[in-house]
């Protein structure tokens, strides 16, 4: 019986946080996923249509109809379907960035390892596009975190927004270890203007408001 490999969410989350804290591309949300891929790994992003005309390669034959990272001439390249919706494309590109960024062995033929990689890169991409620290800070300030809000604010797809809410409902910032919390303050400080533009900080304390906010937070768990 094959050994089931558990995804390393901690590493994927911490790696995404490091990028959020240091990237020059991520100055606000939404941002260019193609520019981030180039900044972080120097990997060119080309469309499936380009691959077909340039290399005579139908990338879908490699197993994905959204995006895929592969090697050509000893160099990584990400191919993606430019006809997909913008939010879908961004998630797909950052998902593929997650493979080299998290040290995945792209040559693996083990299905369990591959599935583990896929879960890790989804987690990585979601954190880059919709940072947990920012979402929880907005929620603390009274912003209702809905699918439509995430789609509009972070430029993601409906499916990605729905999954993000489901994931955050199963986690708590209090469960994070020291490494995972390492960049929290930096991320919030770097994006303070963005956060304030959505929900300015309150200058007073209202017990009724806080009670209602706590009820909203409790509903996530």
C-alpha cells in the first residue's frame, strides 16, 4: 500500500509570506501575476497559443488545460491558456510558480507526491493572492468577508474566493507557529494603506460593535 504523504502547508504558507513581505511587485492588490513570476524566479510565461505556433507543442498534451510549468532547453517556462478568465489565469500562474518556489521535483512520477505538490501550490497561490493576515485584519475592523468582496478586492475567481473562505474557516491565526507568524507585522505594515482604504481604523471602541464582530468571527469556526 502506498504511503500517503501529507502536504506541508507550513512551508508553503511561510514561503508565500516571505514573498508578500519582500516583493516589489506586490505593492497593492490585485497585482500582475506574470510580473511576480518574473521577479521571483525569472521564469517566462507564454500562452498555449504561443507554444503551438513557436514550438509546435500542444501543451494540453502535458496534462493541463489551465497552466503548466515545464523545462525547455534546461530552462523553466510556464505556459498558460490566455483564453481563460483573468482571475483563473492569475491563480494558475501562481500555482505553477509554487512548484519551483517550494522546491518541488517536477520530474516525479509518483502520483501521491504529485497530489501533495498540487495541494501545497494551491495553498501557496491562495495566500499570495488573498493574504490571510490582511483578510483577518479587515474582518477585525468590521468588513464582511464574502465571495463577492474577495473577487472584487483581490481580482480572483469565484471558485478561488469560495475555497479561500472555506479554508480560513478551518484555521486560526492562534494556531500558527513562530515561523509562520514571522512576517505578519511586515505584511500588515506594507499594506496598511490598502487596508485603510477599505476599512479605516476605528478611533473609538464600541462594545456592541465588538460583540457583533466576535459573532462573525465565531461563525467561521
